[in-house]
């Protein structure tokens, strides 16, 4: 009787335990993840488990389990499942879709159970009249007031004036850095896609076509593309050359076997002819023994040649497998690089947009002119939120809930009788 994967438990209890464990995997540990709708830059922890009815065993899919990021397009890339739409869906919906896709694609008799948990929410952003505007990790039950506190509270009056000029320089420098990263990642992604498709060149993405920095970056990425494909080609050519040598060796050995077989046949005929003579005493027994030894030696050489042919064929099979492994390794590395490039591009794009907003805020002279006296100014709040692919700005209060990905704008309230402050 085979050892059960759950130890001393019998088969029926083990099945119950496995089903219970699978059900527990399908329940997110973070309460907020239940109704939370996913979006770009969310990070998920995915685990797959499968109950195998035939064997009565419970298998963990360690090759798939791990952390995954939702890309800028709102898609999630999972091995054996491929690209799937994640934006706007809950973790439970994603888990069900992954299990069904794996069952259909791999023709499994039982649907694997997928556990999808929030590893990290996409951050929120805050700009305007706070001490430390920027990007911050999202926490559940976040409100506008809590977000302002996380950002260091309201900006102090003493910071206005010289601080505005300093903020402008800082924001401009950060914008240039993140914008350069964004451009490089766009072109890098195009190069990886071409490499995965086996192409020798790639088209410049439309969003980077008019940028004066593009040509230099494209040249660098083309060198990487050429180097990757050259390294793979050299390895495959070397394996093909080895196969050619081995196939030539097999052909030569087969000819040797044919020649050797002819000699065996002749020696056998000679042995057959002198056998009766030896029995009559007309031929010395020593000659008979020499003939038998000759036949045995010739047959032994044939066996050696056949063994050498088998060894050469095994080497050819190994060369074929090495060629497959070389291609798979390159494609696996490229797929991982593309996933990381998508995540980095999403972050760089969000940071660029944030710094652009900070530049606009720091460039507004009316903001500095509105700060008078020692009292802190009254503030107005609004949330910039993306829902169903549309961006909208809504008025907010201190107790207004904040969602992951929201941009909180904090601006000065208009002074009595004066014009309203510009919203950046």
C-alpha cells in the first residue's frame, strides 16, 4: 500500500482534509480584498493546489506559486494561463478564473484550487499643501485626514516662499529622471517582445517615436537583442555541428559493421569447411581452434561498433534536448524581464504624472501670495480617481474614504472676497 501524502490518515479522512485545505486556500486572508476591485500596480500572492482524485493525493503547484503584479493595461500574466484581465475584478473572481483556465488548458480531471490574496495594494498619491507630497503605501480604512497625516500634515507657512522655488527644482529634477526611466522601459518592452517572437529588429513604439532621446536608447536595446540572438545561435550551431559529427560517425560505424560482417561470413564458411576434415584427422585441431577464435573476434568487433553507434545516438538525443533547453531558458528569462519591465514602467508612469503635478503646484505664484499671517490656511480637498477607465475629480472632506491609486489634491481655500485658488 502506498504511503499517503498526509501521513497516518486513511484515504477518506485524507480526502476530507485536502478538500478542507483547498477551501481555505480560496478564502482571502485580508478582509478588504473581498470586495476590492483590482487595478494596475496591485501585487497579488497566488497559490495553486490540486486534489488528484485518481491517486488520492494533494499536490501544491510550487512552480506557479508566488507574487504577481497587475500591469499598466490591467492584465495579469500567470504561467500556463497567460494574460488575463484583472482590473475591475475581485481576488475571488481571479482565483476562480485561474483554476478554470488551468483545468481547461491542461485537460485536468479536477479543477485546481487557486488562492489569490492581496500582497500589496497600489499606492495612493497626495499633492499640494502638505509637508511631504508624493507616493505612499495604501493602508485599509484610509481617509483624507489620515492621508494628510501620513504626508506630514499641512505645510507650514514658514516653508512658503523659498520652499516653492526649491520644490520646483526638486520636482523638475525628479520628473526628468522618471520620464527618462519611462521612455527606456517602453523601448525595452518592445525589444523583449521582439526577442520573444524571434525577430531580429523591433519597431519604435508610437509613444516614443518623437522623443529626441529615442534613437540612442533604441541603439542600446538593439545591441542587447543582437547579443541575445547571437548567443543562442552560436549555441544551437555548436549543437548542430556536434550532431553532424555524430551522424557521420554513425554512418562510418555502420559501414565498418557491414565489412566486418562479410569477414565473419567468410570465416564462418572456412570454419564450416574444415570442421569435417578435423573430425577425420585430415586437419590439425589447432587450425580449427584458430578459425573459431577468428570468428569470435570478428563478432566481438561488431558488438563494439554497435555499442559505439548506440552511444552516438544517445549523444545526438542529448544535443537535441540541450537545444530545446537553451531556447526555453532564454524565453523564460525574457518573460520574467518583461513582467518586471511592465511593473517598473507602471511605477515610472505614475511617478512622472505625480511630479508633473508637483511642478504645476510649485510654479503657481498665486499660491505663495495667498499665504499671509501666522495662521494656517483653510484647505480644500479633492480626489482624482480612475473608475472603469475614466478619470474623474470629486470633492472630498477629511472623513472621505481613500482608495488605492487615488490622487489626493490639497489646495488653499479662496480668501474672503478673493478669487478661488487654481487647482493643480
